[in-house]
């Protein structure tokens, strides 16, 4: 009987504990989501191969704080990006605008691709031309005869 | 054909080799040629405050430093040497540094600055596009940033770049 009571008490114990939903990381979920969206498009200046969203560097945290404040102040995404570019240059943008200084960056890969296709085309054409002239009609007949001969030894 | 490929290969090697010699940390600042961002900050260890507007009509240097910054130590003798010449005012922006640490650091290694201002939370540093302390700005009489050095100022840089530029701006 005593044991049963103990068991009952043990079973009832968890009722006293109430599970609560995990509190959101930041007070305002919408602000955080916009922050992440903007920060993913921005480069961290300290660790240059990381986005601002991913970086834990001191400056990145400061900049995220700035961006958060600007979001709360009702600034648009374009205004926030402009704030960063004014201070750190186009380099902070993972997708820099197309202008004279970034022309090579934007068009370079396509130029290389075109050059690759050109080389390939030249290669293929040369090879085709070489193949076409390898055998004369006479040689072809002899080759055919040899091949036929090899089928029935 | 083969010669063409070889030429293309070496052209690519040359291109990549040039790329390797460049420092990716040196990001050209968009602030060159723009007015130095305004601020008003307390001076380090003094009750007064400072705003860049007070420097109108003078060519001056703004040097961003911190006691926790290792390469500031490398740069420091160059600044001390420079301050002896009293060529132009040298003002420090003490960046994200507890003031007692900063004052101790200056007492220990010497204070080349006319004075420093305290940017405790780094907010002004952001306006100046600071991302790697030390950084140095040369500002002209009209309050326009004319030159920015990212990383320590070396004696060569001082002699070949900054001093000639000061001379030019003061003319």
C-alpha cells in the first residue's frame, strides 16, 4: 500500500511542473527575420568570406545592432544597404551593382565561357577535318577487305 | 593551336600571380573625397568634448587606436616620432576601449596625440568605415577625407605618402 502511494505521488509529481514554450530569441521576430535577410546579403569586413548574418566577429555584431536599429526606425532595405555602402564601399555587397569598376566581375565569367566554347569549336572542327582526310578511297576499300577477311578466317 | 594554349595558360598564371600580390584586406574606402563624418565625443581623460568641426581650416590626422590592438603597438613609435615634429595635429579615436586601459597604455608607451576622443561603443568607428584598427585618416582644411590608411602606418608610408600629401594640402 505504501509503495502504491509512493508510485502515485511520483506519477503526480510532473503535474506540478509546467512546460512553457521556448521564449523567442529576440523580442521582435519580424525584425530579426528582416535583419537576417539583409545581413545575408552583406559581407563581414573582418572575416571576408563570411556574411554579416553568419559572423560572430565584434564588428559584425555591432553592425547587426545598427541594422536592427535602422529596421526599428522604419528604414527600407535599400536605405540600409546604402548606409553600409557609404561606409564600406560596394565590397560589402555580395551582389555589387553593375558599373564600370565591376564590369569585369560581372562579365568576366561569361567572357571566359565564350572563350572556352570558341576553343572547343576550333578543336572539334580541326579534328573532324583531320578525320575526313585520313583515308583515301583506295585505303578505305583495302580496310574493308581486310575487315571482311578477318571475319571469316 | 598548341602555342595558343600555352600563351593562354601563361596569361592565366600571370593574372592569378598578380592577384596573389594584392592584399584583400585593403578595401578602397568610399569615404575618400567625402566630408569627414561629424561627431561629438568626450576627450580621453579630460572633461572637454571634441567635434571635427573645430578643426576647420587645419590639415589634421585622425588615428583610430585601442589598447587591445596588437598592431597599434607596431605603429606607435612612428606616431610618437611624427608628433615630435608637430607637423599637423594628430588626434586619436580610442575605439571600443575602456578608458582606464587606454590611459594606462598611453602612460606606458607614450602619448603622441594632441588628445584622444572616446568612441566607447564603436558607433563613430562605423561612420568612418573602420573595420581593422589601426586606421588613419588625413583630413584637409575643408574637413574632407583625403587619404585613409588601413593597418599600421609604417615609416616608409609616413615619408612617402602622408608627409608629401600634408605638404600638398597645406599649400
